[in-house]
C-alpha cells in the first residue's frame, strides 16, 4: 500500500497551517509551525510568493488531502464519487472524507492523530457492528456501531488519547459511550461538523478545469 513516509511536519510548514498530524505535539511549542513557520527547503525562509488563481485552488486541495492523510489517486476517486452524488459536490466530498473509519476513530478521541487512528484500525483494534474491520478507508453509514476490541480497551495509547481529547468537540453525527468504549453513527456528517477551515469550492473548481 502506498503511503507518505517523509516527515509530516514538512506538510504543515508547506501549507502554512497546523494540520494536527502529530497529535499532542501540535499543541505544544515543539510544533514545527511554532518554531519554523516557513516553507521547507533551502529557499523556505525567503518571502512566500503571492498565490493566486490555480495556486490557491491547488493549495486548498493539498491541505485537505494531507489533513485526512490521503494520496492523490484516492482523493480524486473521492471527488469523482462526490460529483456523481446528488447535492453540492464540495459538501459531498467532505461527507465522504468524514465517514472514513480512521477519521471517525480520531474524531471519537481514541487516537491522538488520524495517522494513529489508521494504525489502530490496521492492527485490528476496531470493530464495526460486531465485526473486525482493518480497512482505514471503510465507509461508515448511519446505524453502525464502532467499538474498541475488548482486549484493547486498557491500551495505554487509547486511554492516553482519550485523556488528551477531553476538550475536543464531539461531532453531532457520532454518539460516544466512553465507559463502554463504543460509539454509534447517528447520521451523515453535516457541513458544520467539519471543524477545520476548508474552502471546498476551491477544490471543486480545481478538478472541474
């Protein structure tokens, strides 16, 4: 499986914003944006060039793709699926990304980052409606139940992530029972559930050229 293996802090610096790719570290003064808020590379310290038109659209697409940890081919496939659905294409795209299993695990606070959530899923720690699912991109639908495998409920990584996520706002489309380490998908995500500044129309315009 193809995946990004380079330093993830470079991605935040390239986009000029925190993408919260390293969990708790992103909330401390060790965050790369706090220490080196300039683009990576030997010319990174020079003034960022003014971005207009296509450049703005490209940066928005790259930001969202990196936020959810998705490579280009898979992201384009999500866009094409969103375009074929009824409704607003940009919002459909965000709904599909939010309904990924790894994103839901992160949003529930069971992992400190989406990368950590993907690892939990791949290693078989997460069950969906009573069945083990080890596919991070698994598409959740309303009515399904997400649960941590019983043997994994005392995992230090999961318990630590839950403690750190205490202040994180739970999206309205998920209902979480912390004591039982399980959650229920109540509905399809709403646009306002995406708590990150995203201009999805820019992505639509980019792919529509």
